[in-house]
């Protein structure tokens, strides 16, 4: 299910950068504090995933969010906030 939500794309990209620098490289991307960061083959599209939410950021800062429950999205945003502040 897709949800309309105000995502701070600049913050999400900062979190992506921190995960790729400080996270552990896995077969699915870089894992750090419960979030996985990865890119598509050309690097123009980036993904941030938890177990319940997937945020996809496209070229020109357009994005989609896929999750089942609004509370999952709230938890995801809070986790991004914590990583961004760390």
C-alpha cells in the first residue's frame, strides 16, 4: 500500500550517506541500526528499507513510500530521525 507522507528527502539522503559510510555491507546493501540502504544499477535511484517500509528516492528528489500500516511509517521516520541525529 502506498501512503502520501511528507518525507524530508534531504534528511533521507543524509541518512543514506551515513548508512553507506558507517553500515555493514551485505548482499542487500548496507545495514545500519535497522535500516538497509541500496541503489539501483546506475545509482540514480536510492532505497531505504526497514522490515516494514520501503522508501524509494528517484532523480529530482521524487519519492515513493510503500508500507502496510501508517504506524510503520511513523516508526520508520523516527528511526531516520535518530540516525540523522547520531
